[in-house]
């Protein structure tokens, strides 16, 4: 991962550790969130990220599509 990507994209922090970055785009009445994981995440961490994405969608009033572009492997 390049330093400029880390600086320019919002970070994903779970249990006090940085586990990746995310980027949003808007298309066809929904927000697409692309995850760039730095490492493979267990089911609990994925669940927490999905909950946060759903809350973000509610906050902006749009449905969310969550996509992993790099699973850290």
C-alpha cells in the first residue's frame, strides 16, 4: 500500500487497530463502500464493519453496498 492512499482514504479502525481503508462512491440512489483490508479479518471484525457501514447509510439516508476490493491476503 502506498502512503498517499493511506493518507487520502478514511481508515477502518477495529478494537483500536487500523485494519484498512475505505472509499465511498454514490451511484443509482445508493452509496457504495469499497473496503481495502490490510489483513484478513475474522467474522466478528467483519460484522462490526458491516454494522458501521449500515449506520453510515442510515445517517446519509441511502442504502449501502459494501464491497471488499482487497481482503488483505
